C-alpha cells in the first residue's frame, strides 16, 4: 500500500478516516455504494462550498479504484 497525498490548495478542513465499499443485491444485480461518517461529512462539506481534503488509505483492487 502506498500513501499518496494530493492537495490542490490550502484546505479549510482536513478529515481523516476510512471509507467503506458497500456491496448489495445478489446474482447479476450487484450495486456498489460508498459510506461511513467521515466520508459523508467530507462530501457534504464540499457540497456546501468548503475546501475539504480527505485523508485515508485504500487497497489495490478494482473496487478501491472506484472509490
């Protein structure tokens, strides 16, 4: 696993936490979602116009690439 930090500008908020992949459904209809409190907080702050950076680690697999 490698650590990559990319920051466009000085953020107003830096959130540290984990983001999880959620697989639901079954058979050929499997849905992929993302969740966890820290991820959602970063997302909503960004939607409100806050400059946010999210610091986490992800795996090296196709699902993590989608994150």
